[in-house]
C-alpha cells in the first residue's frame, strides 16, 4: 500500500494514495497517446483507377431514406450505397464501408425511388454511402431512369471521398456518372478539419461543387447556394 499524498486545490485538501495517483497518471498518458495516434491516422489515397467499381461493388445498399431534409437542398430521396475504401477516421457511417453490408439493390427498390422522387414537393435524388463512385452500376442505373422519367426537373447530388481533380483521372464509369449529376460534395472527411457548422459537409476541406458549370468552364465552380 502506497503512502498518502496531500493535495490542495483551491483551498481544499485531499489525501490520495500514491498507487492511485500513479495509476491515474498512467491513464492520462495512455489517453494522450491514443489521441496522438488518432490524429496521425489518415484516409487512404488511391492511385488513379486503382479502385474500380466493377471489381469491388456487390450492388448492395446500406439504406434508403425518402423525403429527408438533410442530404442537400430541399426535400430529397437519399440512397446510401454499401462499400468504401477511403476509411476516413471519424467516418459517421462506418458500417457502410463494407461492400457486403446491407441488402441487395433491386428493381423493386429502384421503382419505389423513381415513384417517390416524382412527388411534386421532392427536389431530387442524393447518392451517398459508402462511396457512390465505387458503386456506379447501381448509381448509373438509377440516374438514367430518373433522367428518362423527369429530365432535369429533378436534381442529383452525390457525396464522394474522391476530389474533383481525382475524378478527372478516373475510370470511364466514374466520369460518366460525374457528368450526369448536378452537385458533387467532394473530398475525404478530415477529422482534424471537422466543423459541425458547415453546410452539407463535415470537414472544411470538402467542397460543394456545381458539376455542370464546372464542366462547362473547365474549372471548379462552387454551388451558388453555398453559405460561407
């Protein structure tokens, strides 16, 4: 049994056993080490065309949320696809990083999404996950049906761990998908840049990009609804 140590804080005196004090100090050291380790962890950075949807996607979805207000502007129908390799520390949907998570994407579900988006109060479709650009088989099927049904009267948003610049060097299916959407929220979630006050994104490095204007101008053009 260790000796008693007297500690006085703001005029209050307490006696603490030396062994307990040592254990407390060890816990603080371990906690500090964990925090430093977490801060050093980084999302993965693929080489161009290293990750291909045709090799990775199992055509599964983690969730479908109709008529929500949080995944972009207006009332939206959101499809969360399964599978992501970026492995961002602090990811809010870690379960959906597995390509085998959730349930298969079916024609019946696709029919339901198209019908839901047809409601007059629904502004459009949001694709997120998981990584939509590693599930292009699912996303392109839905995008094409939406355009056939509603043209450009409904908009399409997508989140991606890829940056705009990285997507320009990517596979044909990713480029096709990019060209068919309206808004891209790009870039990995960076834990050290986390900011809960940001509009429609989790960390300050991420951008909300107007895809069609960017393709026309040959440079990144930010969404004009952005609140700084």
